[in-house]
């Protein structure tokens, strides 16, 4: 079992009732889990996740997570 800290930003927080954008969550996962496994556990659709940072480095959803990792999840950003 591993523990990661996750920060979900902007509209992705809508998938986590009771959570606020930018507030860290502690999530326990099985050894060998990937970012995609994390998204599934949190109920966040992968297609709604544009950017993933693990320990400050941009990663894809196939990236394997390790105990103590810090994960940031961002939706596509629009504006003008």
C-alpha cells in the first residue's frame, strides 16, 4: 500500500463532493498503481484531466506512483 498527496484543481474538484480546489487529499493506493488508477479511484474521468504533475514533473496517466508522491491534477484551461 502506498500513500500519495493529491491536489485537484478547478472544475475537476466537482467530482469530489465536499472538496475545495487546491486542498490536498491523502489517498491510499495499492502498490504499482498508476495515475490512471488514481483517477479511477477518485472518480475523475481521464478525458477531463489535461495536465498531471507528479512531484512537480509533468507525467502521463500511465506513470507509476510511489509512496509519498505529490500529484496535481488539472482540467483543460480555457479563457480569453
